[in-house]
C-alpha cells in the first residue's frame, strides 16, 4: 500500500503525459479525418512521434521574455495555470481502488481547485504587457467565471440524488442507471459549460486566433507556452474523467459485462467524451463575446436552476423517486 | 464610476484575419471599437506605373498578381480594354473559353471566400472542404494553361492555349458535381445556429451608402441593387446566356453569404450553357505580331468576383500604353469599413471585414 502511495502519483503523472502526447495526436488525426485529410503522418509510423517532435522543438526554442513584461509574474503565470490542473486529478476515481484522494468533498475540491487556473491565465495575460493578450485574458476571466456557475449548478441535481459529494459514492449510485438518463438536462448543461471552461471551440474566445492572434499566451514561447498547452490538455483529461464519473457511470460495466475490468470501461467512456470534444471542435464556429455571456446567464443558468427544481420534485414522486 | 481609457490597438499588417497585409489602427474601449483607420499599401507594387514600360502582352502576367484569387478576370480586363481600343474581333471559341475560365474562377474565388470567412468566424472544417473543391478547379486550370494561380492565359485577340482533349468533359463533370456539392455546404453552414447568430444583422448598410461609397459587386447587390456588368454592359458573349442576378434583402453579412452561394450557382449555370454551345474553331483572332494600339483612350468594366474591375487605357499610338489605370474593386469596397465598424466589438470586426471580401493584392495594386 505504501509503495502504491508513493509510486502511484508518479505513474499517473507519466500516464497523463502520455495521454497529453497522444491526445494531441488523436485530436489532429480526428480533425484531419473529419476534414478529408490524413493528419500528421510523417514523423514515425502513422505520425506517432509527431507530438514528441513538437515538444522537442518547443524545448529547443529560445525562451523570450518581452522587454516591458513584468518578469516575475510572467514566469510565474504558467506554473499557476498548470499546477491546479494536476492537483485536481487526485480525486478522480479511475477504478474502485485507484483513486488518490478519496475525500467526502471530492467534487467540491475539483471545482474549487480548477478555478485557480484562471488566475494563472489572467496573470500571464497581464504580465505579457500585450494588448491582444490582455483582451484574451479579460475574455477568459469573464468566460470562466460565468460558466463555472452553471457548471456547478448542473451537478447539484446529482448531489441531491446521491446525497454525497464524494465521487466514489456518485459512481456507485449509478449501478442501476447512469445519471445521463435521469439528469439528461444537467448532462447537456455540464457538457456545454465544460467546453467553455476548457476554452475549446465554440468557446475558444480567449485564444480566438482570427481575432486576438493567440489571446492570453501570445507572448509566450518555448517551454512556458508548452506549460499553458499542457494545462489545457490536462484539463481535457480531467474534465472528460469527471464527465465519465458523474454521468456515464465511471468504471461501472454496461450490460453486466463484469469480465471486462473497470479501468477499460472507464477508458472507453472517457475516450468517447474526448472524441466528442474533438468532434465539436471540427464542426462549430466561434461564439461572439456578448452572446457568450448572454448564453451563460440567460440560458444555462435558468436551465440549471430548473434542473435542480425538477430533481427535487421527481424525488417526491413515488414512481420516479427510485431513479432520483 | 471607474475611469476607463481608450486603447490603441494595431491590428496587422501581420494578423491572421486581415487577409494579407492590411493594417487597421483601431481605438478600442474595452472591446468596443471607437475609431478605425485602415492603412493600405504594404503590398503596393506599382503595377500601373510598371505597365507604362511594358508591351500590352507583357502587362497580362502583372494583372495575375492583382487579384490573385481570380486572375482570369484580371487577364480579361486588360485584354478586353485593349481589344476594344484596337477594334479587334475575337473568335467565338476563344470567347467561350474565356467565359468558362472566368466563371470557374468566380466559383473558385467565392469558395475561397466562404472558406476563409468561416475560418474567421472560428470554424475550421468548411475552409478545408472549400479548398478541396477549389483544388479541382485549379487542377483544371493547370491542365489548360500550366499554372494554378497566375494563369497568364488570355491574349489580346484570343487565348493562349486551346482546351486539351477531354478537358471540356471534365469541366462538365465538375459543374454537375459542384451543383450537388453546394447542398452539402448549405447543410453544414447555412443552418448552423452559431453562424446565424454571428452574421445576422451585422455590418448593415443602405443602398444609398453603398452607392455613395462606390461599392460594386456583391457588396452592392446585397443592398438590393441588381447591378451586374455581365448583363448591364454585356461584354464578351454573356448576352447569349440566361442567368439571374441574385440580390440581398437586409444587407447584413448573412445576406452576403447567401448571395455569394447563389452566385456560385449562377456561374455554374453559365458554364453549363457555354459547354452546350462551344464548337471547334480558332482560338486567336487576326492580330499583328507587334501590338500598336491606335491613339485614344478607353474604359471598360468587367464583373470580377469582387465587383467592377475597370481598366482605363490611354494610348499614344505606341506599343506600350501611355497610362493604364485599374479600378480595383477591393480597394473601393474597403472604403466603407471605418463607417461600418464604429461601435462594433472586435469579434464583429472580423465578421464585417471578412464580409467585404478584399484581396490585398488588389487593394494595394
């Protein structure tokens, strides 16, 4: 047990870096297929070493700090953005036994820690002393704070049903039926809000290439830039894991196929979520800033409140209450 | 109340969505634009001045580099003006080949516009689909004249190359394919809610504004003015064929999108009709070895994908023009930009600028 306690996080870290490496490749491949092109296929067989080559290139790049930037903050920002991304993975239950921090408030911990990243982004945007990055940073602060609210409220229904904030309990409560069925509205809200939290298309306004060039990380080069990218993809990993746990029954098998180990089930559902994120990216245009805020406050927030209300009512109806 | 300050943002000349080297000096208050000052000229090569030292045939490749997205139309603008001044007869087959290439080039140009416009709005895939279909057209051109972008295809009095064997057949196949393919574009783009929200009611101007800014092409037609030089100043053999002039209703950028999609359809229709009547025959008229254009001046306008592409030649009887002036539609269309952008936010800047459809090679001449 002790050995696992010390080695486990290192294994997870390596797995995660492996995931990020291949998620980037997979994303480029998926988008390539959707766009009738092969995607990266030159570096290694089937482009398998493409990301490794990219990371090597980023490492070799000159580390530029703009002359008028706030040097201390500029260097600190990627770290602030990046550390919470790793910290939140502690509470994700990959299988019954493989979870690093099984606390009673796991869900709350996830949400609280993940909001720290925005401080890193804002710091980086401010410290770069660049107008584009400032605009990108402001956008991203507004966006992440706005969408955090429907994101949190959409999972309240689940918390009401299970009576627990512990992600393990939430997964186990889905033995009968996954929460995607009774909490479908919440699932949609969660999916949309999580896209916005991840700054992905159609909510990629903070780095809107055609408007703000690269948004908040416009002045970052080399490995500092890589840290921002890494944080982004670790969040994809974390958010997909959380969606799997909350709505898709985590490691629980489907159709009673218990001979397939839980970790494979988890991976399968998780990959499905990751794929759909990439799919959406290849299909959608970008929202406009004002529409984005309107959508969060006028559509998603009322809907998530409605969801809480409905869950409360359904809990009292005799036939339905077994699902809630 | 917090004290706010206007910020000066220099957008371009290197920026992903200024479509080249346009520079916009904008004053913004938060994300709201207060003032825009477009700075042009980063791609100025002095084509008009250079033309004064070139023979008429030598000018043609320079025109390829003006509006490099529809070089065939540019070729035509200069050869058409020269022919008119010289009073030359152009063989029928040559005119038909010119029309096929010009209309295909219009389709290609509009496809570039649709693709890059969606890219500006943040959608990546339509760009690649459009470029794939455009690629077919470029391959056809490549087969016809050996170039994919700068064709140098037309000559005073005809065209340089006849269509190779089976080429017309391939064009017909493409037209049929593209007519079907347009439906898939509508499936992907026209109903997308985010796209509609981004474009509806954006960048509206009135008919009067459009006319007072000398807008032409789709930028004028979108306000409801059915003005198309292919019908109103019938050049080439356009009068033989049936096609409609699509116009817009509200004048917003969504209308521009629909208008340009319809123009693709109309162009395909024209190509189809030309293919039905084209016959074998000579491709060059009787033209002297050295072109000496009689003294005088001429102005001709042709309908390029972007608007009225005019060519004004003043000749003093030598083999080189004394003065040559292009009315470059992108340049004129761009003038309305500062007025349209006042009070909009930066996301709309991209939507409006993209909607005008400028090519910087043409803006800067």
